């Protein structure tokens, strides 16, 4: 049996979907920005020239992070806790 929906219900559904879509964009854009900023030239990021797509792709930040021994120590500690914890 199909439940009938009124015009107000349809309007409510449209407004609700638009509001949830707006909240989704607000929540996901900062995560996306951090992701594209991690691959972009730091000078361009700090001057605000990165908005939607990475520019001058660079992996220097990742090279520096993975050369630091404390990152690997933390990773091994996490794996130790996951496997043996």
C-alpha cells in the first residue's frame, strides 16, 4: 500500500535535501582542501591560490614526513597495539 504525500511533504523533502547537501559540502570541503593542499606547492597554499584543484604538484612534504623517524615509530606502535593489543 502506497502512502500519499501532500505538497507540504514534498516541499519539506526538497528543503531537507538541500539543507543536508549544504551541510555535506561544509563538512567535506575542508577535508578535500587539506588533501589537495598536501599535494600542492606550499607557497600557493599560503597565499590562497589553491581553491578546488592542486597546482604545481609536489611531494616534498610527504618526503620530509616519511624521513622523520618518529612517524615510523608511531606507526609501528599503532600496529603493535592493533595486532597484539
